[in-house]
C-alpha cells in the first residue's frame, strides 16, 4: 500500500487553505478633519427638528432677563455687563447645559459604543458634537445683543466682536459641558451639573460685578464665560481697550483647548469600558 502526501490531494488541507479567501483587513482610520466635518454634519441633521424650539427657549430666556434688568439698571457700565452677560448666557444654555445632558445620556444608553465602532478619532466625536451645539447659539446670541443695545441705548458699532466671542467662548463652554457629561457617573448627575453651570453663568455673568462681594467676584473669575462677557462688554465703551479684549479672548481660547482635551480623554475612557 502506497502512501500519498496529503498536500498533493485535491481535497487536502493545504488545498483547502489555498482556496479559502483571505480575510479582509480593516480600512485605515479616518483623518481628523474629514471625520470632524462628518460628525458635525450628522449632529446638525440629528438636531434639526429641535432647532427652532432650542433657539426660542435660549433666546427668550436671555431677552426676558434683559427686560427684567431694565427696571433695575439704567445705563453705564452696569448696562454693558447686563447686555454682554445675557448674550453669553445663550452660549451657556446650549453649549454647557444641553451638551452635558447629551453626553450624559449618550454614555448611559450605550451610544458611545456606536461611535467607538466607527473609524473616527475620539477628538472628532467630541469636537463635532460641541461645534454643532455651539452653532445653534449664533442667531440667539446676535438677537439678544442687538435687542439689549436697543433697550439700554448702547452703541452697536463693535458688535462684530461676537464673531470672535461666539466661537471662543462657545468652545470653552462646550468643552466644559462635554467633560461634565462624560465624567459624570450617572446621566442625572450630568444634568444637574449642567444646570448648575448655566445657573452660575446666569448669576455671575449677568449681574454687574460692581455690586458683588469680593468672594463672589473671585468665583466669577473662575468661570470661562466671564471672559467672554468681559470681552463683549469692553467694546461698548467709546474707546475700547483692545489689548484687554484680546486677553479675555485668549483666556477663552486656552480654556477651550484644555476643556476639549479633557473631554476627549474622558470620551476615550468611557468608550472602552
């Protein structure tokens, strides 16, 4: 009886292995900017239905505060603080409060697992969602600032500063909101933290700092929204100190970079658990 090697048989193991198709490898991970643009567009489309109510609530709240404060503040530097603080409050309502709730719910419902399976960098997910939420604040912030200037008789010649305040202060607040939502162990706690942050921006940003105690002023300086308020309020004067305005905007940018980096790291940790 002759012995024939299995390799030469048509149905041998080697022949089967050679006939089996090779497993396809995973494609390369998407680059940051294309992935960021894709996540940004997806978030805008997702929230399109809730866009009008969102803008209405955020704007109505700030306009109502302006009308209420008109009976207390006549003009001068206090009026400048009220108008600037009410305008930035729109940013805090959306970018801080709602974004903290969104990431808190996304983490608790397992929605992060969906993003974790996509070949997109974690920074693109955080930055895309933060940018989409911050974009909703643009109309409300502009409307609130214009209405406040008309109500208090403030000049509107330098309202172009909102083109810098909205993205920089919005990035700082959105990064903080995303970090709160991703670091909170429960979605209820993320909601509470977002509400507390918005309340702090309301009380410490809208009220004139001249009437606050020293300890409260120190707490006010710890809020990233304060520097957006100060940058906007300084431009209402006849001769703004642009060096101070740039300094306030630089603080907003720095806080935005740090808070978004913390949120990205928190997303990585939450996505792999």
